[in-house]
C-alpha cells in the first residue's frame, strides 16, 4: 500500500471528505487528490497531523512516506531494482 492509498483509506474510513481533510492540513483539495493518487508527496511535517487526526502510528505513515521517496528516486532508472537490493544489503551490513 502506498502512502496516498493509506491516506485515502483513513479519510474514507473516518467519513471525512477530501475538502475537510485538505482544510485541516492547510492544503488545497486538488493537491490532496494528487497525494491520494500518488502524484504528489505530502510534506513530512504533515505526517504528524495525519497520525493525530486518524489516531495511527506516526512511524507507519513515515515508513510509507520514505518508501514513496525511494520509489520516486529509482522508478525511472534501468538499474533501480538492482540498486535497491544492493542498498538493502548495505543497510543490513551497517545495522549489524
């Protein structure tokens, strides 16, 4: 699940309309639509607001946010998946 999909899910489960959540975040409804459709990435500082609005773990939203950033970085690279696997191995090595 992407961050945008999770935000939409949380919003819909709470019965909130896009315009309501957009107003709480101080962004436009169109921008929120793009976030929910994974065309734009929400600001990192807004993750705390979302976690409080929907009573979900900030760390879960932040994980999805970081995953989106990583995907955006490698999606158009021919060696993107290979590089991601190498980075994963490096992260395992460093954390030992």
